[in-house]
C-alpha cells in the first residue's frame, strides 16, 4: 500500500499542532511552577553552618501554611533601650536558605537584623508557591519582623534577587520600607516569557511579576546590582528597573552572569551593599 505524500504531510502537521497545543496547555497550567519551582532542602540551624546569633523560625501565613527560615539577630546587638534596623531577604527562584547560607554569612550587614524564609514548597516550608501566595507570605514576614521587640519597624529594608526582586518590590509598595536592594531583576513576567519562550502566544502569560510598574511607585532609595553577561535576565532589564525606580545607583558587574554577581562582585559588592543600608537605615 502506497501512502501519498500529502497524507504524510497532513499527519506530520496534525502531530505538530497537537504537540504545540499540549505545550501551550502545560505552559498555562504550570506558570507558577516555572517561576517558583519549589526546591526541597534541609534547613540546618545557622549555628550548624557557622553563622552566630541566629535561630530557625516558623512564620504562619494567612492561610495557615507554615513557612520556615532564619532570623539572624542584629550583631552587635543594640544598646539597652534601643531598637535595631532590619532587612528582609527574598532569594532567587532556585535558591534555598541552605544553599545561600555562605552568601548570607558574607553579606550579613553589621548591627542589622535579617529575616529570610524559604518560599512555599522550598526547603522545609509547606504549601505550593503561586505568585499571589508568595506576595501574601511577604506580608506575613513583615508582620513577624515588626513584631519583634528589638527591631525598629520604621527602619526596615528589603533585598530581592532574581524572582525575589518581584517579591521585594511588591512589599516595598505595600509597606513603609526604608530602602530597596535588588540583584539581577527582570522587568516583568511577560517580558521574561518573550525572552525565553517566544514561541508561546503572549496572551498566554498570566503571571504579573511587574517590576517596572512597581519600581515606578517606589518612594524610597533603590540600589541595583546586575551582571553584564546575564543571559537569564539581560542587563538591560536591570537598567530599566533602575531607571523606573530612580535608583540611587546601578552597579553593573563586568563579566558576571545571572548567578555570578556575588562572586565576581567581590568585596566591592559587599561594601556597596553595607554602605547603602547603613546610610538609609540610620
């Protein structure tokens, strides 16, 4: 039996269309998982990883999900009768506290309390992450931190790296933070989809993650770090976020990719980070 070329073409085209439609359905269904892939990991105590003056904590989200992370007390501690400033740290989408512990130890600012939680589904935190739930969780972290008696609730900054930049900017436009630091931010979820999934229809993207819109609403000092060779969130995205937020400084790190800003930024990164926080959290 001879199969005509036209029939072969029709079968191939039908198969390709079916595969594409399946891909579109999967992309629609699992967008939150692409943005927040839920990386499981252990959660050692800070002391077990050589970080002093820290504790494991549990913050309960509004829907009852338990979020687990670290609270690093101000070191040195504030004088008796005084309160210390603080920083809320929002990691990247493949990062857990266990994985970034060396970075937290190195960048921990002196005299400033630090809170960092694993996102829902990450580390030992419960639940499954979605954009809206992660934003809600950020508000719960704020409430936890401002409730600590040694922390001055009027002197809190936020730090967000990669996907964490969206969470940091969300909180900064919803609560009276004093300053914002971003590392490798992108412009929006839709722009990231165009950058990496241009074969998908733009109308498919329901994730917001709109850093440009939120940066435009900022009324506090902003510092942005970005690698010149970032292939995940190109450096021009970082520049756009910095411009939208009227950043006090945009630090381009030569030769750094998306995950190399800490290493290639070196001591200059640390000193700029500490100096910025010290200036704006006095």
